[in-house]
């Protein structure tokens, strides 16, 4: 059984996650290490930022907490990114 994949949504999430990380001047490795130290949970930020796989809601929540942004504000930014993606197609 295959898993549903919304490429435009995942790309929007990837764009916003990368923007937030870069705004803080952090590398992917720094984010992964910080989250691992604080929560003992490993995430693969590279896969998230390249929209390679589906992100779980729990990992999305963890990233939002790390970046100090609410899920709703994050998703508002994702919706804006998705509009841009759709316009480019």
C-alpha cells in the first residue's frame, strides 16, 4: 500500500523550514544536533528541506517549537509558498 504524497505541500513545508533555519544562520547539522540534545529525538532535516519524504505532524510540531513559531503561523507561511509554487507551474 502506498502512502499519499502531496508534492506541492511538502515543497511548501521544505521552503519554510529552510527559510526559518537560514534566518537564524544555522546549518542543518546544528539544528539536528540541538534538537537531539534537547529532546533526545533525531530528525532528518535534510529530507524535510528537500521534500524527499512525508513529514510527520509530530516532527513538524517539534520543528515549530524549535523555531519558536506556532503551527498555525508556520502553515500560513506554507500556504503562501504553495501559492507561489502553483503560480510558477
